[in-house]
C-alpha cells in the first residue's frame, strides 16, 4: 500500500493567523515527503475559511518549490468552474515547473453553496456532466490542436500552452456513484474515493462498484484505487480527546454546508449545534473513532491492513479536520515512524 496526503489551508475561527496556517501546511507537506508519502493533494474550494483553496494549481506550484520528490495532485479541480483551455494550461504549467510531478484529479464539486456563487443556476447533482465533457477536452488540448463543440463549451482550434512535461499525465476521478466509476474506467482514470464518516462497509461498496466497472469496461486498464479517510494517530488520552472534539466541530460545519443553510459569516460556516445531531449515527464519538483512521499506531495499522486486504492500493491521509497544528504534526510523525514501516 502507498500513502498520500490531503491537506488544506484551514481556519476554523478568525483567531487563527493566516501566516501560521500557511507555514503549517507547508511543514506538513515536507514531513510527508520526508516520511515517504507518494502524493500530496490540494483541493479546490471557494469563499470558505475551512478549506482555503481558490486555485489548487497555485497551491501546488508553491509546494513544488519547497519539495523535491513528492507528486502534486488536484483533489479535485471542479470542472464546472473552469474553461477547458484555462484548465489544460494551468495543469500543464504546473507539470512543467515541477519537473513532471502532476497528478491531475478532476471532479464534480461538493457544495451547492459554491455552485450558487461560482456557477449560478447549476445544481450540484448535475455537475458530473461538466466533468465528463471536460476531461476529453483537456486531454485533447494537451496533445495539440483541438477544437471542441460540446454541450457546455464550444471553441475553435486551440492547444494547451505549455504542454505537460509528462508524456501521459496520470488522471484521477473522484468517484462514489456507479456512473462515475463507469466513466473512470471508460476514460482510463485512477479512482479517488472518500467514504466520509461511514463504516468500512462503504469502502466495500466502492470496491464492488469499481470491480463492476472494470468488468463492464472490457479492457485491460486497471486503475489505482485510493481511499481517503480523516486521520489522527495518538498515543495518549489528551490527543485522543482533541481529535474527537475537532472532528465533531468540523462535521457540524460540514453539515451546515451540505444543508446549504445560508448562515456562513465572513467565510466561516456556523456549526450546527451538536445537540441537534444527538442520536445521529455519523456524529457519535465511538462510531467516529471506529470508522475513521483514528487510534494508536497499532490500531491504525490494523485498520489499514483491512483496507489493503480489500484491494485499496493507496491510502489518502486526510489531515485537515480542525485539529491544532502541534497535534497534527504529532499524528503525522507517529504515522510515519510507527505505521508506515508495516507496509514497506
């Protein structure tokens, strides 16, 4: 099993110094490279302090200048917010200046709130259609002169300037639904899946959908199957409680976004009170500790072995969950020193 890092520039309150957030994020990326992580992923989100990522290529360009080996991925570029020529050029330029380290991840987008601002009138549930039209256009532009006459974009002959340094840029699709797994296999893309806080059975469901898509595709391409989970490794009760408190706070903010409640003030989603969530399985601390990659090094290793046995090729360690910077670094160090050696 390989290991990858997903991390955001993250502020959970206006008391956090943006410069400290900036510095911490880069330090985590450098720790991941030193520890042997294969890829680091940057998201795309807009007008939200909890995920400050207006342009993933800008973030990855910054990280590329301070790292040497770790590969640099978009998880994910939101297709409906881009024009194909712009997206192809931004991605190719990152590949050029990073020495060919781009991993190109594309997806549909997460929150209706963002679509209401970035692409007014588009329903989040319809955004997959933009992703499916975007990817062949980007690949065509990377190869050379290409004209497009689609449902969402039309343009005469153009080409990506620059071209990617890699002959074949690895492409990843964020997938949960059968239609997206089918698309990933049809387009010969690797797969990123995120079961949120759901139990291991959700990961098993995604693997089943992947296997069905592979069989349906009828060709010999086998994607890399990566699974993301919120991660916190701890060896004392204080850090355990910090992790559980942090994830429940952030989940309350995510609930606001998923409901599109509208009460986001100056970029900070109001937390849905936990008492309103009482009895809801996905917020129970015991359930969270069991389902997420939380626990002692031995517990986390045991959990990862289960994913490895399922057929997960790469685990994506999601570090951004409201935890303070020092606790994040302690967790990362424990993971690199005491968990990863079991998978070498």
